[in-house]
């Protein structure tokens, strides 16, 4: 899966970044969000944001020499946005004092009857300290040279697009390029950009456990979808790095950097519960978690005996586009008390309103069960895939939380602070 990175996103593909703020009750601004989309999805994305009550501050052409604001779609002037920034900064200390004061009053009074106290209790467990993880063992100027060992399609007949499972041999490195589940590596594609400079690296989520697919600890695998879209002139554009990776052959040499990332690490607790939301190649880190939990050879080797509950929500346009589906079905059969697999196939299944079935629809269907798990402080939630999935899931979680008397806008930051809400979208 391709991971978004400000240092790795500039290449010859017309992309636009929407700077958006969302409104809460009382019209207080929420945290700013940036959504990057290709030109052909720009109008529909703007309409969707407006429909959900978001305010678009600016639209930035990512590949412009001097990226600026688009007058046609800017909700407020750059000066107005800049004027708001100091006020937001200045309000943080006051907000913290108010929150502390409110917390003290709540503790002194009778316990409130709202269910949210089960999740957002003042005695929430401290953010867990993960074991040391390897970071940036290899950098862009001195990359590791890996060798491709396999490159095969993950799609079945009738699928949309192109998605490959690619494995690299990591033998011979000094230091050894080690990694853990939930991290990413960088790939530097061969060739030069339009300015004659070497291509910048792209980050991809790792799809194999630390022991590799062959359990020897000397390989790393990626799950890569070839990016294809049309520009405003109707020309077909293919992603530089994704096409490079999808086309490479066994024996080819590839420049690899990293590993990087601590956001998507699994908890060390063997009795933790894990809820996973994935679309497309966002399944890559989820595959690593599930292999570590349920693959027999991996369980024998890693000494980590998972005894909690794992629930995967997987979104795809068609059944042939479900990635690693046979493996997940097998885990569900072998470990029915520990693993649950729920699919949202948009072009084949209907939601309760008769529309296409997406992950957010599944969240609404299972709201009671999901929140029963979230109320357990041992539950962690992971989301990975297209950034466009976030607003839909956030909306579904808001509705689901409200049905239980919870305020999702308050609960989500608390889950994040407790290291229980993990998001990696692109």
C-alpha cells in the first residue's frame, strides 16, 4: 500500500490538496484536515465535503511550481485563515484549564450516567510504551539494494485494476534491514523526473511479518496497486513508482529505504482486541497483524500467543478485488472464537437504504458490538486505505456513538491519546 508523505509525493501527476476544517455543534472549528485527490475527483470531493458541513479553506495544486490558493474554490481568504491560526494556538492553554476544571468537578460529584464514562474514564490506562523498533536503517542517499524474488497478481478474474504482491530479498545488508508489523519502507524508482532529477522515494506499508513470508527473516513484501487516472486533457496517467513496482521482474535490483513508522504498531498485550478497517491495498498492515496472530508457522516462531479478539472490516468494489481473501477465510474457520471477517463489496452488496455497501454501512450495522469492544480499554482500532474512507467511517461512528449516548467528537481524541486509535491513509 502506498503511504502518503510530504517528502515523497511530488511527481508528474496532477494532484490537488484540499485544506478543510470541520464544524462541531456551536460552530467551533475542529482540527484542520488535508485531503489529496486527482483532478478528475476534485469536483465530487468538494461537493461531498460541502454536503457534510466542511469548510474548504484552500485548494492547492501539489505539482505547481509555487503552489497557491485557487480563488474559485477558496472558502475564506488566506489572510483570514492566517488570522485564525494564532487564536487557535492561544486557546489551547485555556482549553486545557477548562478541561481540568471540568474533570475535577465531575470527580467530586456523582458519577454521570452517560455510557461514555466507561470509555473515557479519567483513570484510562497510560499510553503503552512499545519495545524499541528499527527506524531509518537505510536512507535515500545510501539505500539498501534489494533483489526481487517474486511479483504476482493478487486479483481474481473479473477484478478492476492491477494489484501485485512483491517480495524482496534483504540478505547481505549491514546492518540487516529489519522491521516490525505496521511499519513502511521507501522505494526509489529507477529513472528521472521531467526536470532530469532522480525520482523521490515513495512509502509503502509492509505486507509481511518481521519474519517474512518464508519465515526466514530475510525478505519483505509489499501489496501495490498501480495508480491510473486521466488528467484534465483526457490523457491516461500512470503512477511512476506503482507502475515501476508492478512491472519489475524476479532478479531485478531495487533501492529500498527505511523502515519508518510507529503509528500502526500492534499492542504487545496478547489479550488485546483489534478492530481493523481496510480498503484496497490498505489491507497490507492488516495482513501482517493477522499472520502474526493466526498463521501456524508464525505463531510457532514469534512466541506471541494472541488470545484476544480480532475483527476485520474489508472494503472492495468487487469480490475478485478482495485481497488475501482465502487466507482470512481460513483464519476465521480455524479460529472462530478469535477472528471475525466482515466484507463490504460496494458493487455487489446493498446497504439498508438500497445503495452501495461500504465499510461505514457495516459499521452502522454492527454499532452495538463495535462500541461494546471499544468500551474495553484493551481494544485498539486500526484504519488503513484511501483517505476518502475517513469521513464516511467518522460519520458512521458519530451516528453509532450517538445511539449509545456517546459523543464521538470527544471520544475519538481520547482513544488517540491512549494509543488506541491508529490511522494511516493516503
